[in-house]
C-alpha cells in the first residue's frame, strides 16, 4: 500500500535513527504484508540484528513501542507490521487516486498471418496484448497498439496462388468432405477465402512441383520488393485480414496502426541494414554464400548463427524483423512485444542483434498456449477452433444461464447481456492466468457467476449500479461514519488498486490486475451485504459515497481488462 508507505517511511526513519540506524537500506524491505490479517505493510528486522547486536524480536518490539502513539503498529516474530487507520483510509479513498503514467509506449501484439479466420490458438496473444494496451492507458501512458502484417511470406504466397488458379467449383471439388462448412459464416470474408488456402494446401501435399515453383517465385519476388507481386499478395490477404479484424473487434480488440513487412524492403531499410551487418565483427559466410551473424560470440547458446541474407542476396524474415524493430524504436520510448513461448530463441537473437547495432532490447511478454479439454490445438493437425465459433458458443452458454436466472427479461435483453457476458468470459478466463502458465479452457469455469470469472465481477458492478440508480443522484459531501469489518476490507482493497495496476503494467502481467478485480468484487459483495446504503428510505451518505467510489473503480478496472460493464444483469 504505497499511500501508507508515504506516511510510514518518515516515521520509521526517525524511529530507526533513535536506535542508531542512520541508513535507508531498509526501505527496500518495507513491503506489502504477505497475509492481509498481518497488516498492510511489514518490515523484517533481521537485517538490523548484526548492526545492533540484538535479537530481531527485541528490535521489532522496541520500534513498535516508539511508534505506537504515531501509527497502528505491532511486532511479531521479528517483523514490524503496520495497519492503516480506518478513518484515514476512508478519507484517502474518498479523495481518490491519480495514476502517474507518462511513457510513450508501443505494444505490438497478435500479428497473425492473414491466411484464414482467427482461431483460438491465437486468442491468448490478442487478448493479453489488448489488455496490456488498455492497462497502460488506464495507468496514464500514451499507447500505440501495432499490428505487423506479414504480407510477403509463403502462406500469403499459397493463398495468392490459389486465388489465381482455382475456381470455386475446383475448390469445392478438392475440399469435398475434408472440411465442414458452417452456414453461419457464409459471406464472412475470412471464412470464405480460407477455403482456397485449404484447397491449395491439399494440392501441395500431392507434391506438384509446378505449384511449389510458382509459389516460391512469387515469394522470392516479394522479398525483392516486386510491386506487382506485392499488390497481388495484398489483394489476396486483405479480405482475410478484414474478417480477422471483425472477429477481434467483437472481442473489443482494435489497433491504432498496421505496418507491412514489405515496407522495409521497399523503402531500402533492409538493404541498408544488410550493409551495416557487413561491417560487424561477428559476420560470417556459409558455404552456399548465405550471410549470418555469429551470436555465439555474444553469449547465445544453442543455435548461434543468425542468418540475415540468402546466397542470392535476398533478405530473410529475420532481417526484415530487425529493420522493423529499429523503426519501432523511432516511434516510442518503451517497446513491448507479445510472443508465444516458442519464439524465445528468435526473440533472444533479435535482442542481441539490436544490441550489436546500438539499440535497446524490447520488453517481451511471453505466453504459454491454451488447451481445450480434448487436447492442445494445432493448425498443422487440423484440430482448430475458430474464434467466431467460440464466441457464438460462449454467447449461447451465457444466454442459457441468463434465461435460467432472469425469466423476466425479453429475448433482446437476454441477447445483449449474453453477448457481453460471453465475450467478457472468454477474455477474463485467459487474462486471469499468468502468461507463462498454460491452461485448459473450460466453459463451466469461465461462465460461473460465483467463482473467479468475468460474470462474478460484472454482477458485483451491476449491484453498485442498482444502488446508484435507486439513489438517483451523485453522493453529497459526507462525514466519515462507522467503519465495520466489511467496509474496512473494501477500503483496503481499493487503496491498493494503483499498486496492483502499477505491478501489472510495469511487469507485463495483466493477471495481477485481474486478481485485483476479483478481490474488489468479493469485498464489494460483503460491503453490499453488511453496509446498507438505503435504510427505510433514508440514504446513508457515507456508505453511498464508498459504494460509488467502488462502482467507478470496478467500471474503470473492467474496461482496463476488456470486461464489459453492464448496468443490469
């Protein structure tokens, strides 16, 4: 609790000085108590023992004695535990908190190849990335959300070849029973266009070298900046990308800018970069004439050769990725990439290469992959779940639950709530897990109104909204009244909101703030139960003021995670 730290540190400094401790190294040890029943802040006194030649328990007791008339403090087991005063805490919460962000941040996330509909395997990248964007904005930073469009790779080449060479009749003939068509997505550009890609992939499996040669020719031409081929590629992938973005928009995910991979070939950045590589002392040449950087000389283990040019002089994806990173550093003060755990080596290579060129290493949020109860998803094995299907199923699950709970609602109202609950449930179930941990997506967990879920948080918010609606006005100025246990716990959770937000933002860990929202919702429910705002028609102004502060914090926090705040459920 940083607001308490600002009060405690000067008092503690004076007390320690009284005992002969004149340094401030102890400030790093003053931290949030491990258990809430211990207090809000704790200071271990073991580091003072040697300097003072005393037992840590004695030191803690002495410090507690000195500070007892200045703050709420007690000692136990060599620890000094501080607890915020109830009325002081209430006054701080009513006053409100300001976020202190001021960085110019660029966050690149999702950047999925535009060769088919957005599937669940890509969802964690997009949802974590967008949540990080939202959290940074809530924190006060200036944020730019960036999508890097792979407009010149083999997958786009396959799609372009298929659209050029296959008719609809031929595609239907090739696919036959190999794919199931969902009538719900007829006319949706990504679902329609992916059939050509799937058909081409089946033809490629038959080993037709003419197809492979033509695809390779186009990809090679794109890598050398051929305008005609790049234009053909764009015409091919644009409908798919538009469809993918429509799906992401349903999840509340939008992008500020789109940057094409080909940009850095066309504008000469890649050529200049390869020339710069030639002057590095770690440059090497393979037997086939390909060029690489020997990053083993810079401490990289395992695959140490970072190839940046083919023997024929054309660039590789890795080269263009470095050019892209250099460009990104020109747009921001802080750069964050969101990548799957399978990109760790590639990310290390990029970081070391950027350092070799005199640039900073970007921050990276790595994430593990999602499983369905049936097993891990894989586009190569064909067990893919499209995000459009998942969102429809989420909505259907949510609608069933809402119908069971609210038989008084119209079908239109049910659909509105079900869409918000379904989307929020999918997002929150992914956000609440630490990015580095894999997990299995289960409906019963995601849509539970009682557990650690989006609906649970959403329902707490609607409770606060119902109180505000009944009162029908903003809170009046109020005196601090009685503070029972439920209100005190709510105040304590509200007081650390900015602390948790700061940790989530600066550590690239959205799950920390998801935990904050769950704890805030739980604390508000207890407050709602015990601290009545309206009693026999009379408004308790103090309780109403705290309820409104909690409502606003819930709404802002939910928006920061992409959970949709409804006024009624």
